[in-house]
C-alpha cells in the first residue's frame, strides 16, 4: 500500500525542493532596491485621490460572506443536475430538502437584516 503512494510523494518532494531552491536563489541573487516611491500604492497609473486606510463597514464583509455561502451552495446543484436521471426520486427529494434548508437560511438572514447595506432606519413611534 505505501508503494502506491510513492509517485505522489516523489512529485510532492520534487515540487517542494524546486520551490525552495528557486526562493533561495532569488533571495541570494536578487537586488535589494526599495524606497518610498516603489512601496507606494499603485492604482491604474493614477495617483491616489485619498488615503487607502479608510474604514470599511463590517456590513460589507457580512454580505460578502453571505454571497459566498449561497454561491457555493448553488454550485452544489450542478453535479446533481448531471446525475439526476441515474439518482431517481430519492436523489430528487434529497436535493429538495437541501434547497429548502438553503431557503430557510436565506430567509433567516433576510429577516435579521443581514442583507441591508444602509443605516437602520428608526420607524416613527419607536425609539
């Protein structure tokens, strides 16, 4: 059994060794130039209009995480479509349960306000 893994381990060893050698040679032979201009932020050949250290609302990141989660879950549906005929009705109902769970999660995030980018508005009569 370990002999079956020998080609994979050999390829992994060669890849790691070659990567290490390339990094070592690069650090030994590369020039060390730097400075304020070289380390400055470069954006489409234009000077920056303002500081790049602006605060970004955490809401943006929460919505991005929600998007990634639902996008990956939608990607799971593609293999299901390819094997639908072979899987029959049990596979169909399993995927329907999966879709219902996705929808429940989506509605939960929606109801909690996880998709709202704007500031929370105070309703008249409530404080």
